[in-house]
């Protein structure tokens, strides 16, 4: 493992139209060994959780669940492929599929937020 996801905060920067995560959704990641978990909320997401296992090339094999603003419990699976940006931040390219609702699939991108800049901008999760 060359990428450390522990104590990283991510923000959505792109998502398919059938996704519920949006630019107001913030993810707080933790890691212990090959296991990663996160809590997320914001925008259409009231509260969400994910668990993942780090597999080859630091990709995350994850399952997620959340409650949206209409009160639905939504679940899905996702493969997140990391890229380390020139400034050292992590960008995750995600291919996901709902395991509830219409079972459709999509793609999204989330990007690490540097906490100092995040706090200065007045954005809080």
C-alpha cells in the first residue's frame, strides 16, 4: 500500500445524473491496515457510511449505504481507483452501482480536501 486514506477528507467533484452524491457531500475517511471506512453527508445525503478493502494498486473495493433527504435507505457497491495529484492530494475515480432502487450504475470523482483550506473557505461538514 502506497496510499494512506487515514484521516483524509474528500469532496465530490463529479457524478453521474443517477447518483445522489453531489458537490456538497463531504467524506471523512479512516484506515487501519487494508481496511478503510468513512462517514459522509451533505446535499441529498443525510447520513452515509462506507466500508472498503484496499486491493491491488491501492484501489478501494467498497460497499456503501446512506439515508437521503427523502428518507430512503440506499445501498451500493463501488470500485475507487486512486490518483495522486501533483500537490500530493488524492483523487478517486469511482465506478459504482446501486444495490437498491433501480440498480443502475454510474461514475463519480471525489477529491481530497486539505483541511486548512477547507476551514478557511467556511465549508464545514
